[in-house]
């Protein structure tokens, strides 16, 4: 995602709590991107100064944050009118950069992608119910005890359990956002909001939005894949690695044997898209 953000912003800082992930992020390098070890709960450790950031983005990572601490830290580093975007999707970079989050922004902060980023958020195969049955059994039965919790459940719940720093106020901003896979607009989801965390000072309640595609609709992300791409995605899941380390079985090979005859050489894959947005006053 840092590379995508660098196409729009003059300066991008990419943070991850794991040094190994930071090193991986350096390939390929971009002179507008600075990579560092850091986390959302203590941005000062990575040298992020007060009121120095216009946009803070977390792709497939916010479900691991301690929000009582992270909202305070994010609020500290954001400039006035600065924006926060927590995202659940497969193509997180393209999804966020396409939004009019903050005009004339100069600096962006990217708080890491989850190790399960590819396919997180319930991968599905439009038009192939038998294939959906196979992949759902893999995720919900075979790998059920191998996902990282509570992060996995929060992601599967489309971030409904993640609180804002202030209780959202009614607004119509959702209708002004662009179509990603038009026609139409994303749903401005209405839920029983979790209680806000922190003092909530300096946040704009009217800017707090939960935008979702759900399992279908205009904002659902869709790509055309091959069996090779699908296998590569499944093997990237940390739950698969944990399963194979413990069981010594190649669960991906078994699943691919079932999916190959159903899907054929090329097929559509889809993921829900969820974006939590809020802005500083």
C-alpha cells in the first residue's frame, strides 16, 4: 500500500511492528517512502511528530490495534482536517487512493498490512456455489482454530466491533463518494455502534463513516484469476502455515484438487470492501 500512496502523496511513512516485514517493504524502494519499525499505539517510537500527517491508513491491520491507545496516538500526529482510513479488502491500496479522503494532502502514514492481507475478508467465487462451499469449509472448519484471534473474528465481522474515538453523528457524505464498480454508492452501514474509546477530543463526529460492500453490491472487489494465483493466495495465509506446521499436511494441495475441476483455468474471485473513515476537526 505504501507504494500506491506514494503515487499521490509527496511523503509516505510505512510502519510495521515486525522488522522482517519492514525489510520486505523496502522492495521495491521509492525515494518518497520511509520505512520504519513502529505500531499504532506508539508512533513516537518511529519519530512521528505531532500534527505532521494528513492521512493515516491501515490495510488489514486495524483489527489488531489496542484502540484505546491507537486513537489517541493517531489523533496526536494528524493535522487539522487529517483523515483516518481503516480498510478491509484484498486490493487495499487501490481502494483507498481512489477516495477523495483529504484534498491537497502532502504526507501519509501507512500502518502495515496484515500477514493475511491477500484474501482476508472472505474470499468467494461469484457464480460457483460449489467452489464457495469448498473454500468456506476450508476457512470455517479446517482452519477454524488456526486463525489469529480476536483479529480474525473482528475482520470477519467487517470491523463492526472496532470503536470510533467519538460516537458518529448523522451525515450524507457517503452519497458524495465515487463509484468503484458502479453504478451506485457504498452502503453507509448503520450498526449498534461500540462505545467510543478515549476522550474523543478533536474528532469530527459527522465525518465518521462505515462503508461496506457486503458480500455483493457495487463496491465488492472482483478480479479475474488463474488457479496458480489462487494457490499462491491460499499459501500466503498464516492460518495455513500454522495448520501445516502442526499437522504436516498440505491442505492447500487438497483444496486445489477439489477447486480445479469446478473453476477451470480462469474464474472470478471477489471480496467485500469495508472502510472506516473519520477526520480531525
